[in-house]
C-alpha cells in the first residue's frame, strides 16, 4: 500500500485533489491497513517522499507500530535521462533527520542492502539505497545494478503481450508472438538473469566497484587529521553547507566500549587493527550505498586506520592493502594544526571513546607528522590553526576545484 | 544460469492490462511511474492469459516464484467477476510461494474479503 503523507493539507497539494477529499483518502487508506491486518494479511506501506514530512515522521512511526506494518521510504523516481526531481530534497532532508535521531541497522541478508530504523515499539522504517533516481538505460551500464530495485537478477515483468526480463531495459522485450523459447532464454539472460554477457562483468564476487564507474554517484568528501585538528566540527559544518549526509568512522555499531576495553592495550594492538578494518569494511558498504542517494561528508576514512596502526604496530603491521577494496573519496581534506593548537583543543574536550592515545604526547607528535605527510591525487592540506572562517573558505575552494569542476 | 544465490523468482504481473488493456486508476499520484510496464503495444499482437506468461517464464527460470500483482493502475478497481478468472489460475500454480498486490488502499477495506476468497 502507499501513502505520501498523513497530513490532509499536504495530501491535497501532493495529489492535487479537491479540498476536503484528502482526509477521506487518508482515512480510507488507514482503514484498509486495519482491515487487511485484521484478516491476517501482511502489509507493507510505501511512502514516496514528495513533500517535507520530517515533522510527521513520528506519526508514521506510530502507525507502523500500531498495525505492525513496515514502512518503506522512497524518493521520487525520475524517468530515464530526466533530471533529479526537485522535491527529492525533501527525501534527503528526511534521511538526514533519521540519521541524526537514531543509528540504523544495515541488513545485508538479501539481494539488496536495507537500512532499517527500528523502534522498541516494533515500528520499522526501511530505506533501500538503490539507484532509484537515475535509472540507467541498460543494466550493464550501471555499476550498482545489484542494488537496483528495478532490475535484475530475480525480477521479471509479465504482461498479457510480453515478458520484460529487466525492469529498466526496454530494448530487451520478449513478445509472446515471438513464440520461441530459445529467444526468451537469451533475453532473460541479457536482462541479468544469468552470467551471460553483458552482465557477467559485474559478478557480485568481483572486487567492489568504485564510484567512477557510476556517473550518477554523488560526491564523497573525507576529512582526515590528527586528534584535535577540528575534523568533527568542520565536517559537520561542511555537510550542512552542502546539504550532504554526515558520516563518521568507526560507524556507530563498532563504537562498542566493551570490545574497546578488551583491545585497547599494547597486548592486543593487532586485534585492534583488525577490529578497525572490520569497521571500515562495514563503513565501506554503507557509504557506497548512501552515495547512490546523497553526497557524503565523512569524519575519518581508511587513512586514519592505517596511520594510527602504523604508529601503534610499527614493524608488526600486517601487509594489508585496503585500497584493493575500499572506496576512494573524491577529495580527502587533511586538516593541519601545529602542536600548540592541537594541545589546547585536546584539553578543551574530555576523554571518551578511543581517546586513550590523546594523552600520549609523543604519539600525538608522530600523528601530526604522519598526517602532514599524507599525499595523493585526491588529497589537499588545509591549515586549521587560525580563524575557522578562513579554514571553511579554503575548504569550499578546494571542494569547488577538486569535486565540482572534475 | 546464475541461480547460485537465487531463492525465489519475483514475477510481476500487469493486472490492469490483463483486465482492461490500459492504465486505470482512481488517483493521479505525481510520483507514479507508469513506465513500470511498456505502454505501446503493437496492434497485431494478441494478448495471452497472465498464467500462460508465468508458466512460460517458469520453464526458462525453473524453481519457486512469488507473484506480485501490480502494473498499470489500481488493481482493486477491477470487479470481482473480472478479477477472479485472472487471479484464480495463478493461485493453483505449483511453484508459486506467495501472491502480493500493490494498491493505494482506497478500496481495500471494502474488498479485503473478496481478495481473501
């Protein structure tokens, strides 16, 4: 079932219907949910976010809990080659809101990744970060077809006249008049139902695809720097400015204090490294999925994991090359600070998760040095010793130059 | 065939086209993607019952499948006497594990008993 809003005023505007009819339509839909649930039928409620529904999300959560109905959130799907729908800013606003109020669970069990916000009341909001907005003309052009709801491995459209092997491709229709099973088999393969060309090149077992394969992916900007360099604060400001999602590593579900107590000592540094790599594997999948929908600003990425553990483990550092599997950001902004600025910033904040190394002066000095030496095609260094306005302006220039003028 | 991770095929049926041969809906949602199915059908092509399309697909994609009734509009606008001959044969297919339906919900309260029957 589907409903775009629970507010009659918004319903009238979205559906362009007469005054007064909205309340009836909403009531009918809810009565339908109730009747179906009473008869023991499973119901999913699709909410295509075409208006600002942040304020009513609690009402949706209550509805989900009351009838034990999962709610699936969607942006507006544009026609092929049409620009992103302007009202999809509302969808991005809703996602940002949901991420800010609660950490989601990520379900990897099915073909499609699901991001799930589940409340203790039983309410469930689900977002599948497939590439809804920009449907490629043919699946083999799409690096993320395995996340695509419209295609590809399992789904087939059947009408009275034809079979459409892939929901995206319109060049691959099997007409019943063709009356040729071999032809149908070939077309089903070409629609992604087998390893036959051209889809074989995107085997799920192959290395994760990097974003440059997908022209529709949104920008991925990472802030790196030593402790106290200002990453957290500045990354939030930039995310807000760009209207991007903010992400932080290690992700929330890896910020487990009990595990950190076990591994945060000199005897278990190797375990610590592998734990952080696990966290980055998880973050990699999550960010990859989110980038299908929104730009992402990230507070620390793989370079922090590597730099920290290079210093902690020294020669015992295992020979692992995460660049084989991790997403390469469009831009890595390293915030450089000198020792005195760093010290005063660290004093201003208390110890928390992962902060036992902050009090080790030698370690912090070495960190500053390592981050100072971080280089790469996508790396820029910004001095953050002075007024924050200067830093922000220089970051904006860097983003404009390295991300948007690419 | 790439069916290593396959559990159940998902066959999506254009129920409205089977009943009326065209898009029929009581709403005009701005987010409706009517291109869910191909809209322009060559005049010389004759329609076949949906159940035959499912059986044909199942020959090439063997194994269990679920059926999703959706397509060009609101399926609950189809009256029972027109719906039953389309849907009943589908419920008898051996490999069918479940049948679901996409609706805007407007008529569901009144039609839920019909659907179950």
